């Protein structure tokens, strides 16, 4: 990734609502160059989508859940791939506030599901539904709950700090 592309991506992470004209001033390039760079970043997959970060508690969510999943170690690669492919469809059919399902490692878990809930009852229904639908694949499901109604936050959810960090990266960004 070229330095100018990194600067553009950083500026978009801070505020994607700005026009290409405003962005061109921020990165020190012409407006046509900025438009071309933005299109290139979209085409190459560096930009997945443009969205907002809402105030979750104001729109009705009081809980964010980090759900840690331990998969059955006896699962074959084929079964894991089937597990991976079914969940986007399942989540899409039954709205559950899920924003991310990602494989990973640490703390003895294999995956994490990040979800938002209106209240504890909706979280509990989500958890029961997850266990029932994925029972044969999941050995353990543990959750860390975050109260979104608490006024004070150590650090609010934002990409602005990550955008600043992106500018400090010297190595090539890989997929």
C-alpha cells in the first residue's frame, strides 16, 4: 500500500462522510487523484463498506456481548467449513444483533461472536438459540457482557485511533 493510499484510508476511517474534495485537501492530492485512489481501495478490498458507529444505547441496545466459543476438537475440516458457511445465513434469517463471528485463538477458545442486545432477556434468548442451533459443534460458550448504558467509558468505540496508528505503520499491509 502506498503512503498516499494509507493517508486516504486513515482519513476515511476518521470520517467517511467527507467529500473527495475535502479528502484531497487532507491528504495533499488533487480531487481526481483522490477519487481514483478511493475507487482503487474499494476495488482491491481495502474498503469493505461505508457505515456509521451509532450510539448503541440511544437506539435501544443496553448490552454488548463478547461470546467466546470452544468448538468440538473432533470436528473435521469439512465440518468446520460447513459451520463457517451456515452461520451467515442463520444470522441473516434471525436478527440477533450479531455483528461479528470470527475464528481466533486464546483463552482456550476457537471463535468469538460479538452481539448487541436490547436487554438481558434478549441476550439470554440469543444464547439459548446459539446453543440449540450449534449444539453439535460447540463444546463451550462463555460470555463477557458490557453495559452500554454506563455513561463513562474508558475509550469509546471509534476507528480514529486505529486510523492514526495506520499512518505509523511502515510495513506493507497484507490481506
